C-alpha cells in the first residue's frame, strides 16, 4: 500500500513517498464507499448515546432542572461545565487549520480537515447547553436582540449574552472556513462518483474547475480566512473566561483566566483530535495517510500546551496563597483537600502529569499509548471546568451557604448525549466528505523527474 511517511524533501530532507496524485484521490474517495463494520459500530455507539441524551432532556422538560441537582448556591453546574468543555474542544481545530497554515507547517495537511470538522460540531454541541441550562428552553430566543412589540431587550451585562455572540461568531467563521476549504476536494470526488452523490458534490463544488484563475483567487481568500480565524483562538475562549473572571466569586476573580482558559482549550482540543483520529483512521483504512509522523507532531503540540497548563495551575495556587485573602486560600485548599478533593486531584493528575509522558518519542509515536493519554486529557479537562465552577460556587463568602454537589443521573445523561450528538455528526461527515485534504497532500508530493535529470 502507498505510504506517506514524511513531508517532501524540500522541507525535511528524508522523504519517503510512493503515492501518486491519482493514488491520493482514489484513497480518499475510497473512504466514502460502503461503510466498514468498525465505522458502523462507532456510529451505532454515537447514536445510542445521543438517544440517551434525548430521553434525559425530555425528562428535564417535563419535571424541571431539579433532576440535575440545581440547589442554592450552585446554579451553574454540570451543564455550564460541559458548555465550557465543548467550546474549548473547538479551539484545536482553528489552531491546526488556520495558525499552522499561516506558519506553513507541512504536517497539518493530513489532519487539519478532521480538526476543522471537529471545531464546527463541537461549537454546535456547546451551543445547546445555554439553552438546556435555561430551564424554560422554549423561550431561548429571548436571548437574541430581535425586534419585538413587547420592548424586550437582552441584558448585555449578562454572560449568557456574551456567550451568544461568541458562539455565533465562532460557528460562522469556522463553518465558512471548513466549507471553503472543501471546495477543491469535493470537485475531485465529484469526478469519481456517479448517481445522487455526483449531483450533491456538483452542487457543493459551486462550479469549481481548477483553473489557474480559480486557484489564484481561492488561495488569496483562504489566506484571508485563516488570518480572520486566528484571533478567534484567543478571543472566543477569553470571552468565556470572563464569564467567571468578571465576578467576585472566590477562585474566579483573577487576571490569569483568559490565557489560562485559552491554553486549556487548545490542550483539550488536541486531546479530542487524537481521540477522534486514531479510531477513525482505522475505521476508514487510511493508516497510510495519517502516519506516526503526524501523531508525533500532534503529541509535541499537546505536550507544549499541557506544560503551559501545568504552569498555570502552579501560578493559580501561588497567587491564591500570596494574595493573603482568606476566601481565596480557603477555596483552593478545599479544591485539594475538601469535599471535592477527588475532582481536584483528577484534574491535576490527568492534565498536569499524564501529558508529561509525551517527552518520550516512543510514546509520541505509539498509537495505543496516545489514545489512552488522550482519554485521560478529555477526562481531566472536563473535571477542570467542574472544579472551577462547582468548588467556587459551593464555597462563597457565606459559610452557612457552603454545600457540596455531586452530579446526578440527569447530568450524566445529558453529558453522554452531548458526546453522542457530536460523534454522530462527525462520523456522518467523515463518511460523506473527504476527511483528508486531497489537494494539499498532493502538493506535498514532488513532481517526478524526467530521464534527463531535469524537471
């Protein structure tokens, strides 16, 4: 089978490429054919989890949020925790697809389409949680500044309104970036299929013929879109962090929150990228296109962001101690040794220590080890948001109001449903559109030499 083990010689010197341009197209088109048993198993699991979430949501609509354990003073709980988690997942997609494109990083070519799709579906998932959290879900549109005869107008001081604008902006730009990048690849698939699929791909290819004029305008527009998407990595999750930092709740009111949340978002997103790509490449049989070379670089990026997060944890505890504030010190002490110590130590072990194993190249290129580490990262990052939200709200300025909070069956049901919703859309996308960028991989293959030794 054809193998791409390194980028071209002009970039890294040790090229081993046996694929031709036709091989690349045929291999990617092959992923859109009849689904394998492994793919169907993954899709069945995702749909099953989604149905669990639907049933749980209907129970909440019928009986109220009491099932979710919402009690004073904890009115932000698992749903807002999961909202922040999914918003963070989407940041690795923008990083890999846009920022690494601007830096002309060669290893992004085989994985960036997966990360872009992950971004769109993660933000779609996150957008559901402010609605679920409202309780009266049927009036969610009151959050929008729409013209109305009752003179209703949203409270722009509310973090929920900030999140509406952050999510809508990020979803719009990320979707545009994904769809725009698909155009040349969809046109390549269009020429290889027949029937109803050819009609769908012809429509989505918007008349692409691959002419020199089209490529020139496409390249310029893609560059501008990448430059536009890049600030979103910093801005969107900074807005989410200000949901917390603008309050005076102990453990939240800190200037470190914006960079802390951004680093954590990229870290959790990279963990989810590994969780998705590793089984997907096997289910679609594209191991020869997403190779240990790509995993090595993804792991290095994960190690970098994990180390930044490790430093942020230390800084957070140091600032709490150095502040001299009894409220801050008590909050952080309770996070490590209080009623929810189990969540605090799960966060620290999974995020700060597990990722340090990636210093070793044997682990970075071991697919099984990377998959296990990515699962720990996903668990740790969810618990990070849980610790930040619940431990601070359960330990405010009034000791008589201190209380604990343990997730209920409804919390776990909605959480499972969100993973099912996300996984279902991602798998459907991967089976109907090129999950690997055809044109950019072709650009990595050097042109064959003529017999005379000249190009």
